[in-house]
C-alpha cells in the first residue's frame, strides 16, 4: 500500500511539480486554499489552515505519512506592502499546521527560503545567524522558529527552486524560456547570486532525508553558486536559445525594488554529507528540466 502525503499550497509551483514527480510512488493529496486543481494521479481537498481543529480533522481523515508545507506568501514586494498578511500566511498558518501535526504525531516538512541573510557572504550554512532584510525573509524566519519550537522533529528545508509552471503561474525559468522563444529581450541581474535547484532534485533529496529520519534545518540547493544573468545564459544554452537577447544589469539599476540580499547562495554540505552524495550541478539539473519538457510534463502543467 502506498504511503500518503499531504502537500499544502496544492495549486502552487512546488506542490504540483512535487506531486507529478512522486504520484506513481505515493498517494498524493493536494491541500487547496481556493483555486480548484485536478491533477491526474492525485487527489485535491480544500483545507482551512486558519484553524488547528480543522487541520486536525483533515489529518485524521486522510492519515498522511508526511505533510509537505509549501503554502505561503512568497512575493517579496507584496509581503513588504502587506506585512500582516505575510505574517498570517508564513508564520501563523505554519504554527497552526505544526500544532496539528504535533498532536497527531505526523511528520512535517516546512519549505523555507534562502532570503534569510544579509547577503554579504557566499555559501551560507545552517548554523549562521539569520538577519533578513525584508518582510518576506523576516516572516519565513519566524515561521521556521515557530515550527521547530512546536515540533522539534520537523524538517525545515531552505531552498531556491525552479521548475515548469502553470498557465496561471510562471516560474523564473518559464520567464526566461518563454521570452527567448518569443525573441523578446530580457534583463537579468549580474550581481544577484544564488544556488538554484530543480524542484525534482529538491524533492528527491528531501525524501532521502525523510527516509533517514532527519530533523532540523537543511539547505537543499545545487552545488554551484551563480548570478541570475549567468543562470539565464546557461538556460539559453541548454534549450538552444539566443543568448544575445539576454542583457545584464545591476540590481542597483532598479532602486524601486524592495531591498533584498545580493548573495543568497547556501551551502549544501550538511545534506550532502548525511545523504552520502552530491546534490548536483546547475547544468545537470537544467538538462533534466529539458527532459521534463520532452516527456510532456510542462505541457500537462500548462493545462491546469
């Protein structure tokens, strides 16, 4: 009998890519807020995350082995303009879910971010003190603290992922690929650095950590640090697109943006050591993104 997994934020980028990757191995339930989703090989259910009792009732009904908490408010500008809503989405709801999981003994995975630091160091590890620069980072940091305070055996995953998007929500790689295929020029920052990982590789590493009963904070990112501009060039190369359409600019050229770290790169050494393997490089992961398109995954997501 398949193990059952509940994924919150069920209409989001990560949840749907996660579900597609594991639906043959697990009984996947997508927890939805409002948008209705019908993904083949999974079930969908509305979930009231504002009530601990409602969450407990749902968990009792579906009996999941794990809960992957990918729901949250991630738009940096929107969070900055709506701090109360960001706190509710990224902190209070996470606490509610943690309380429900704690009372029923359900394993929880909290998906966090790489936006937790000032951005003046490279390959930040899990023991570095957080110092977020914006409301989004602050609420995610508080969410981590609440989750681990309530449920010390939870697994907190800090990451920055890319994947195929849906008709109503595009990913960073979607924006690059779609623009270049339409022969439109794009501008990418040459002074913003990160360690992006393919969503499929993120979830594979997370499941491996779960199988090892890992708890606490882990960075699940690629082995390599790269600028947004160089990442775009690499995407263009893998997908055989025109790199001349990509222009490099500085984050300082857009002062209207909410302040954010210039270096978001994380170290994945802790996870790699526990798993006994490397997480993988960016070119390797982008080739898998291309194969997903060849296999029809991007097309399936676009129909949702």
